[in-house]
C-alpha cells in the first residue's frame, strides 16, 4: 500500500512502512500538523487519530467514545477486530456492564498478589537467563522477553504444570494471522475446563479467587457468567502477554542504544522502578488504545468528529508530546514521568499495570546483573518492527551476551 505523506490534507493510511517502522516519527509529524486527523485504516475504512497529550487524556475519559458495539448509532455492529467466543469481557464494555465485569477482577488482582509473585518471577527470569547461550548471537526477544510473561501468567492463573508447555505454545501461535481463530477456540475450551476444575477445587491463584469473588456476588455487583469468566481469563492472558513482551524487549533495546543511561542504571539499581516508567513512556509498547467509536458528534482539539466514527487514541504520541514532557525524544531515567499514558487513562486503565511493572523490573534487572557485557548484535536501523497496528513490538532482538 502506498503511504500518503503526513503533511497532505487528505487522509493518511494508518498502515505501511512509515507507520510500522517508525510510529514515533509518523505520529509526531501528525501531532505537529494535524493533531486530530482523518485516516484510512485497514478493516475500518475511515477513522480518526488523536495525537496530542491533552487531547489523548480527554478522549480516553470521554463517555461519548465507547467500546460496546451494541450501542453503535443506528444499530448494533461487529468490530473488525472482534474475537470469536472470548469477547465478553470488560474491555469491550461500557458502564454499567464494564463496572460489573471489572469489579471482581479488581477485587482479586491486588498489589499483594503481585508482590507474592515476584520471587517466582525472579526464578523464571533466572532460569531463562541460564538457558541463553553465550556463544554467538542470541535473540533476546524469542528466548527471554517472550516466554517470561506467559510463564508468569500461568503461575498467576494457576495453570497446572502439566498444561503449561501446551498453553505457552498455544499463546505464542497467536502471532500468526492464520492461527488466531484456532488459538481463540483452543484457549476458550481450555479455560472453560480449568474454571470447572477450580470451582470444584479452588487453589491459591487468581482464577480461583476470581471464580469465588464472582460466585459470591449478585448480578448487580459483579457476578460473571461462565462465558464472561472464560472471556476474562482470555483477556488477562492476551492483554498481559504481548504488551509486556514489548516492554521488556524494547526496554532492553532502548538501554542498549543509550549506553550512558544503561551505565547509570547499572551503577544505581534502585533506579529500576523509575527506569521502567521512563521506558514505558519512551518505547510505547502499545501504539494506540483499543478502538472506540463516537455515539454522537464530538469535538476534540477543535476538530468535529461525526457520530458513528472510529477513533484511535495514540498513546506513544501523547507520551512524546513536548507540550507535556521536556525533551521527549531523549531517554532520561531520572525524569519525572508522572501522568504518562502507556497504560491508558480513565475507566479502561490497565488493571495489569502493577504486574507489567514488576515483570519488567525483574526481567531487566536480571539482564543487568547477569550479563555485564550485553551488547546489540545488529545496527539499530536494521531491526524490524512487527507490521501490527495495535502493538509496537520488535520482530527480533539479536544480542551478544558477552
């Protein structure tokens, strides 16, 4: 597909090399020339992107921009990205359904549960680091950043040891377009079985706690149907997987290409929590928030968007808006990044944010401690980013360990 330049007045394509390989530059040029711009997006046709920090925060909290396709102006529709059989969860809902679907997850997905998982996450990271070969070039994404989050999610949800290799292999197939439908079916069937087992024999895991919290609630305060429980388990796995993979891999790349900041972090490991926040802002693991549409005419940044239009809120662009963050193109592990929107904002703010932060701290801390001579094994400009609209992730990350 041919890309229009970002300075033309006609809609640009949210597709192609310019967007996938350099979303920061692509979106930065839009932010300067047309901060609320009409675009063409594969599968959606006409849509609108919002790129300035102030407008992004406002749009994420605007109740006129919604997710429930049953409320499309003029009649219910299916979204182009709708998944089969596992879509009845909070991310596709608006209040009051969103409140009911989110409450039991929020009740059980607690900071205490994440803290208890940290030692096991550290062991998983250490085991993966042990398997990395020091001879030649290693793909840090495939061999470390990708398996770590899905293994941690198995621990969190109480997936039995005997099932984990199969579940991990299933989740990793989701990257293949022709496998997506089968993966959704396989995960839906698996979680339906596991929920039945955990309802009969609860364990000390998030899925058991979620089932209990749901079963003890009434229909108004958070009871979930079995379909909603399956969909919620699917959401927790898929939303907590790719995003964290991208954060770990892109965070490692950012440190490798900013040796001064890498040395700063090695010298002061107490900077890790702040470093993860800056890496979230700087790397942008997710290109845009999940699709929303207008229920009525909405004006954003001085641009009027009609009812029944798709809106994409561009998170990395907001996080590199110079009106909000000074010298935003620089990586500064000591910067105050309060208010960044890497995890969204408003009612759909990511519930898994504490887990992602913990995993990134452990994963990057393990790399720093284990491999003092870690280096990039390719020129940064040779690296490729996956041609995926939602996720901003590398295809591979070749490194030398020492």
